[in-house]
C-alpha cells in the first residue's frame, strides 16, 4: 500500500507532537518534584548548637577585602553563639600581598574582647621566600618545560625547563596541618572538640553553620556547603567528587553525573559524595585524635606529580578519613556560601534554584550524560592509565585518593600559583 505524502506528513507531525508532549510532561513533573522538595526542606527548623564543642580552622592569603567586609564580623558572631567554653578559633595567614594581617589583628582584638579562645598566626613568610628556598627532599618538582607566567597586567616572568619549583598542594597541606596544631595543644590541656569546622574566606551566617553542623542530624564523617563566586556557577570543582568518584559534570545545578548524587540534590537532601570542600565544611573530629594515625592533610607523592597528575589536599583528606566509608561525606544544598556579597545574595535570595535553572540544568545534564559519555570516559581513562603505570613501579604503595586525581601539575609562584 502506497502512503500518500500528505498522510505521511500528518503522521510525522502527530508523532512529533506526541513526543514533544511527553517531553513537556516529563519536564513539568521534574520541575514539580524539585520545587516541592525545595519548599519542604526550606521549612525545616535549624537546631541550635547546644553543647557541641567546635574547633574553627581557617587559612588566609591576600583576602583583606572579604575579611573586613564580612568574614571577621561573621566569625565573631559565630564564636559568641557557640560560646567561649565550646569554641576555639585557629587562624593562619602567611605572606599576604594586601593588609590581610591588619584585618586579622582586628579579629584578634575582637576575640580577646569577647573572651573567645583562639590562636591567630600572622606569618611573615611570603611566597617569594618559599620559592627562593633550596629544593627540599619532598614537595618540590622540576619544570617539565619552559613556561611564562603573568607578573602583572603588562609583564611576565619565565621559569626554565628543569628548574626546581615548590608544588602547590604539599605547601597548602603543610599550612593546613599548622592550622590544626592548636587542636592538639588543647588536647594536652584536657580539652577536646566534637567538630572541626573549616572556613574559607567566604560570606556566611551563623545560621548557615548551624544548618551545616546539623546535616543528617550530625551523622557524617564530613559535611560541606555549596560555594559560589559567580552564581549560579559553583566554585570548588577541584575537590568535589560525586558518589561514584566523578568530578562534577557541570558547574551549575544539578552538577553531578552519579544517579545517587543527582537524586539527592533534586530532592534538596544531603548529597552523598566521595569528597568535597566547597568553602565551608564540618568534620567529625574523632579521626584527628587517632592515637596511632591522626588524620592529616597531604599531597600526592612527588613521583606521581611528575607524571602530571595532581589531587587536592581537600579531596585527599576524605580519601584518608577512616570515617568516610562508614558515615559518608555529604554536601548540604541548603547551605550556600559566597566569595563575595553578590554571590552570597544570588545563591540565597528568592527561589533556589530558579525554575529556569531547573529545566535547563536537568536537560543539559542529560544531554552531557547521553551524548558526551565517551569524551568523559576518555579523559578518565587517560588519568587512570597514568596512575596504573605509576602504581606498577611502586609495589606495595597504595594511593587511597585515586578518584581525586586530575591531569594537572600545580606549582607555587611568588605571586600565587600556576600550572606547569
């Protein structure tokens, strides 16, 4: 039987209309589900701190503006609400290029005024001092090629091939461990803490911290906020890994490739992840007190870095945390912090995420998963292959943080850091 062209066109049009109608219904159902869950979770009361003892830790470099405008006042308010008998504030600053030291002296004065236990270290060592040292036995690497870096808006400087340079991540790990020293000094005095709260130089409120510490009623190895520098794009893609150990699929909602992680964020629930940092995170403090092997920040071995693989100390800490497997690492999407006031307001005012962000985000996420899976697989396979080759040369050596690895080499510069 011959089908007339007109009949065929009608059939195709009706088929297309049916498909579009089904897609529209699917989209509307997704939107309704996400919006309903967001309303339900927004109505949940945030508990007070109670008798929790909280060790607040923070590391700073060249961030005077946000310190003076937001951070100092927020930390003082937070510490006062937790209570002088239940809090300790540990701050470490080193070699800032602005007057961050002056701002942190003001913080110190405020903490003294309110009898808040604290230790504020203002280290005069600059990045220039660090890069000018003789190479150490570890934490240094040779430049794989000659490369120029920006000195200012008009001038550049060059590092030559085979020149020794300090690695960024071991440097940061060392400083983070210095921030943690007062935890052990307090322990020697018979004072221990339930939570370790790490704060980046972000805009936040005391209510944000209360909500973060209350994630899953406190049942977690670690719980993180979401952080934003230019909302709606979130910031810390380097440390975040979803429940399957994958880096974020996209920097806007719903972020993740893992079905488990996507399901949770669509319902505005704490999101299971392998690792996170995201501007503000809370640890169960117990692993830091382990007598035999206290939890420490670290970088990957130097010889793995020479293979052009890097992992964030903020990711590796979760890979090494023995509680991660039992209690999990979680992102609380109800807690959103910003690196400036505009970003914070954008992430916390009105309806988050917006209906448009939901619709675009869901379909963009599907499109990437459906049509770009092979590209993602190739990138991960290349990293995994390099890691396997390194492992083959290191029998008996275990790298817990394989999911943290990316194809980068990060080095410390006199005015910041760069890629090599």
